[in-house]
C-alpha cells in the first residue's frame, strides 16, 4: 500500500462539478492499493499517517502530528501509484488491486484513520474521475510504502 501525503492548508475533491470532500489544515492522502496489500498494511499505514510528525512546532521544527494539531485528512484513491514503469514508456497497472477489493480496503483505511484518532476524514469517490485542488504547505510531501515494514 502506498500513500503520498501532502501537508495542506486546505484541499477539496470535486466530481462532476460537485465538491465531494473538503478539508482545512491537514493531509491530502493519495492512496494506492496493490494486489498483495492486506489489512495489516492498512493498519500500519493508518497508524503511521495519523502519527507522522511533519507539522511545525513553536520552534519551527517538524515535530507535531496530525493528531496533535487536530488536523483533517482528505483521502483520494489513486491506482496510478501502483504503476510499473520498468519496461517501456507506457505504465502497467497490473499490480493494482481489483477495484471491488480495493474499494473495500480504501474504506477500511479511512475508518482506521478515524480509529487512530483523526476526527475528520473526508473521501473522494472511489473510481471516479476526480479533480483535486490543494494548497500545499511548505511544500511538504512524504511518500509512505508499507513494503518497507513487511517482515
């Protein structure tokens, strides 16, 4: 499971001209779910995301988590994070989890963020053509990949 986490002042997702999710200070999370991902991947990624210390403290050091600043999360499904670009110039998405199973895992990840203490978790529309707007703060962008925590 892969996540691109962007520290944002605000973000929103629009589908067919309608805002479907919107947050103020917090994380925009682009989430890619691969065939080999399990509930354990979702659990560790949600815990890491909620506790990732990339907000600045009073000394201007990245030392505070989403929980500590009472930040919000906007989670957008993004199968293109699972792209394999090893051969040629056209990406292959065969590593991406089948849509029905991926939607279940996406929903579970969002629920796990809440269970880890994130009070506001907004979502996009799984599988839809979405337009995402954000004001990146910093800019701060972090990549998390659960394959590094598998044993």
